[in-house]
C-alpha cells in the first residue's frame, strides 16, 4: 500500500506544504509594478524567472503573499547589443535569449559563457540575468562576469531611478541594496574597446548543472603592440559575495601578458579569496582552484583580445 494511504485521516502535513492565499499580478509597465510593490502588507516579491524564488517560497524562506510578475513589461524584456552603445539587458530577459544573441556572443563571450552555465536548458529559458544577480548567491555565475565587464544597473523605486555599479548590488549572501519596493529594470555593459575581450570559467564537482566551487571572470584590453592597458578580474564563490580582485588585475596592466604575469595574477587572486571550507571543498582547495582558474581565464581573454586588436 502506498505510504500516503497509511496516513491517519487527521494527521497534519508539514507546514511547508500548507496552502496559503497567494496573489499574482502581471503589470505591463514599471510604474504599475512599483505601485503593486508599494503594498507592504502582503510582502510583495518581484517574479522574473522564478527559478530561485519559487523554491524559496516552497521551503518557507519567504512568506510573501503577492508575486509581481514583470515578464510582460516591454522595457524589462529589451535585449540590445552593438559595438557603439554596448549591451542592455532588461530585468526580465532570460539567460537563453542572451546565449542565443549573435552580437552579444561576439562582443561579450565571457558573459554569454556564464549565462550558458546556469542550470539546464529549461532553466535558462526561465532564469534571468538580473535575477541571478539579485538572488545574491556568492556562487552566481553571471555576477563575476558582469563585474569583470564593469556593468551597471538601473534600479527603479518610488522616488525615481538610480544607477549603481553591479559590484555594489549584492551586500551579503541573499541580500542586495534593493528595497522591497524597488525593481532592477536594466543591466548595462559598456561598449567594448578595440582589443578588449572577456572570459568566464568555473569549477564544479560534477560535469554540469552544479553550483560553482570557484568562478572567475576576466576582462582585458590590449594595445596594438600587445601591452595590456586595462584589466578587471572578478571572483565568485570564494567570499560572502562576488568581488573584484583588484591587485591581480593591476598586475597585468602595462605588461605584455605572458605565462609569468598570468601566474602571478593567479597567486594574487588566490590571496584575495576569502573561501570557507564545506562539503564541496576546503579553504585550501578553493584558493588553489582560484589561482588555476584565474590563469586560464586571463589566458583566454588575452587570446580573444589579440584577435580583436585593430
């Protein structure tokens, strides 16, 4: 006899399975969404892809009684990329659209690589780049890639809109600077300079669909003669939030990047890492992987940058 038939008629199910009233709204403008989010009595939450939020609701991590679905807002579904103006990603754009965008793939291959690593194909059709950032996971894949590209975010709230570097959005695991009545409308990435390129890689225990033990994004700009004129390196899963390894990047600037320069950048990145030990890896292991991935990601960015030199 199936287990559920053996339950006593008056047995109580776990609280996480209890049904509660849940309001669903699907506004068609940012202004309408903000009006709905202003009603704090029902603890409204922005629903973009929902791949994290719905699980959190099921597990009781959030007790929201109102989901505000932003996928019908045209402004938040915009995805545009060109070499003059850069990249614009609306807050409701799923990762799959970015992965499939031909111009984005050409201009920002590292960010596209990161978006293509999030879950399965089905998940990528729902999960958004903005949601990956706003979920606040230290191991988010697109966050180091966005930081390496010096991305910025447009955040709308009751007092208007403000611009903020992507590096300042997440403040702690699961926490961001966004207030409950605000929404991330758009992510912007600056246009690439001649000789610029990015790359992203991560290490996971399994071959696919796992969370990064370490993630590294890098962006370099190479002069025609090969000298590095600018660099940014961002680390994920080795601290309470993704962050820039400024000393590692600074070591590359002014040099023709060779194996020795990449190795030293890896060492400096490992020194900047603040990993913890858990069942997925020790502190020492994560530091070593940080050094290895930094070397590899910088090497790939340099290879691409050489192809993009004028």
